[in-house]
C-alpha cells in the first residue's frame, strides 16, 4: 500500500527533502494518514491517490507495480511540480 502525493510547482523544497538520503522527512512537514491504507498524505499537495498494489512485474533491474486507486483527492488549484532530465520545470500552454 502507498499514497502518491502530487506536489505543486512551488513545492520543490519538499521534493528535495524526500530525495535527501538520511533525512527525517516527516519531521518538518505536515501530513496525515490516508483513509484507506494509512499511508502518508502530505499537507497542501495538489492531489493524492491512496493505492493498494494489485500486481508486481519484473522488468530488468526494476519492478513495475500495478495498483488500484482506493481513494483520491484533488485541490483543483495550481500546477504540478515536474522533474525531467535532471531538472525541475512546468507545463507551458
């Protein structure tokens, strides 16, 4: 079980915190437990998806997880934070 948290474009600091090895990730940010799985839902995210793993498939040195979304919520505000080719960006219309 896990929760996908979709960060807003101005939440790069949270993304960097979770990418830092050895950091106490949940000490300095707000969060609550997801209703179905109890997984962490970060405060003020653009959206979240509470999921349960249905299947796992080996793919070379990776594992592809297929999950069922049990519950989700979207704030309908802002734009998502994107990470692509080693940098942060945004969608441009």
